[in-house]
C-alpha cells in the first residue's frame, strides 16, 4: 500500500483500509523480572512470515492498555506487528517498587523488549522501529544510544527535558532540590522496609495529585481505565528530576521523526531535540493539545500514517527521487514547525534563489541569512501549513532538479481577527547529494495567486 497516499487521505482512508487484528500476550524475561506485553498482529497473520515491526511506549506512569495500545492497534491494521508492554513496577509486569518512574530502569526495559522482539520468528529485525510518546521519548532515545536494535524511530507529543527545563517547570532550583530530597527519602524508606509511599498520579485541582490539569487521565472513556493504578511513587522524583532526555538526541543516528505542536508540552524542546539529531530526520507540526496525541482519532491516525511513511522510506530503501521529494517536503515541514535549525540543515551554505515574484530576493544568498530572514518573517504567524504536490524530478549523478506546485496557508491575529494569507505558485528546486544526503542548492518560485493580507 502507498503509505504516502494514506497520510494524505487521513482518517476516512484509515478507517476504510483498517482490517481486523488479533492479539497475543507474551512474557519477556528481563533479569530477575518479567515484562508482560501484548503483540498486535495484522489480519491474516502467518507466523511463518516476517513482518515489519514496531514497539510502542507511552507517557510516564502509564500502562500498555492506555495510549500505547491505541497506537499499536492502528499499526497492526496497516500490516505491522506491534508490541506494547508494561514497564517493570507497572501493570502486569513484575517489580516490587510499584508505580516507580525509574528512568534508568525504563530505558533498560525498552532495550530488553527490543532485543526480545527482534528475535521473534515473525519479526523482520531489519525493519524494527520504535514509536514513543511523551516521557518515553527520552527513554527510547537513551535505549537507542545504549544499543537497542531499532532501525528507525518516531515520537509524538514529546516530553523533552534538561536541567534548565526541569527547574523552569517545577518551580526553580530550590523547589527541584526539595522534590529530589523527598524522592531520595522515599527511596531510602523503600530500601529499608519495602514500603512504597505514593500519591495519586492524576486528580482534581487542589488535590495532592501530581497532575491536576490532565483530562486524559480523569476520563473513564480515555485514560482512567480500571487496570491503571493511578498512583505515583514519591521515590520517582529523585530519578525523574535528574533525567536529561535532550542529551541523547545528538547521538541518535537512525532515521527519526518528530511529531509535535505548539499546543503540546515544551514545543521549543521538541524543536531542539529534532535539530540535534545526528541522523536522517523529519518533523511534522500540527495544532493538537498534548494529550490529544494520545487518543484523538485524527491525531493518532495521522501520527501512525506519518510514522509508517517514515519507516518505509528509510527501511524499505526509498529511491533518490523519493528522498529528493522528501527533502523538499521537510523544508516546508521545518518551516511549519518554526524549526529554523532544522531548515538550515537542509540547505547548502549558499543558495541560488529567485523569490522576486513575491517581492523576495533574487540571486546568490547566504543560507544563514535567508534562514534568519525566514524566521523573522514567519515567526509572526500563529499557524502555518505548506503543502507541495505534483513533483517532476530528474536526477543526474549527484545533482537533481525537481519541479512542483505549492500552496501555503498562514494565519496570524490582527486585532481580534485571525487573518489568513494563502499563497500558491510553481517551484523549481535544485539539490546536490553530499555524504548520502540530498541538500537544497537553489529555489525559484513563480507566484500563481495569493489571497488575504501578506
């Protein structure tokens, strides 16, 4: 199936293409513990065949039946075998420190699950991918750095933190130190007596719950399911607040896709994570609130479609023509995400451009300067979506030219009114292949029409 088409067609297409899936419970040995998981298998599953595979992990202190299974089922509907599992100390998995958000331990759990799943006879280990959400993005990123056998990686609704972020989110250095002290004392009590001191993970405003503005976790039709303990072990603070999920990005060399939103948590950190990735990368920016990525049909179906497209592109060895077109799309997607470092990484040092039909520059320009100018111009917009289509691409050795049509919709507030500017036209982009990567060397844009106020 053409997954690029699938991502365009969206929810209706996914619903019509979806097929029945089956599930199987499995146990994954992990030292003295056991991880309990569920494998989602596509319709007509044949254990003698090998399938592309994905391991899906969710937000902090959650279990496999919450957002991971929502994603896993949709991956299976599209032909993947998908594994979800409970981390140690959660759900059906073993572990005496119940509901302990052990960042080091969860990283190692992902590695153990990946190695186990890669060895299953029905898994094509050359096409094993990871799909993470929220906090587990950092766990999976670190697992990849530590050698987990993933060949590609995707993340939605990322929670990316470093020391500065932790202090900003949790009330400053003194407040963080206080929480860490509580966590370390609770850990000492557990080590001494085996007693876990906990509080509700999610609850109403004014309660002692860790999360108090979290509709997903307070709705029985969403995350507040019977199997979930809804508890947070206080000892988690020591591990969680010392955890740096940003540092791993610069050591990740496998193809990675970031899917996030300005209405999701810490968007600047998601952009920074994307920019710091050392290998092939992609980004997609939308407008959903953070927890809508967990179970909103539109967001989940789109995220799964984009992830499959990403996995297939790199793991099924896309052609030069496909990678050229993807490079051009990633310029657009990076602009939409306002990931200016990501835009710059797609450009040669000098660009030959002609934007004169839109009142822009013509001639050879410095890429650092044009990206700076783009950032200054586009940052005034509340939301953007650039869409390119009808590519006609020719390749000669390590150079290429692609012609295509594009339309952009840009929105910004003017007073109390949200103004929309729509501009469309024809593009000609030249590219060069360096170190196996296609980068843009020039672009000409011929304005077709525009509507609204630029």
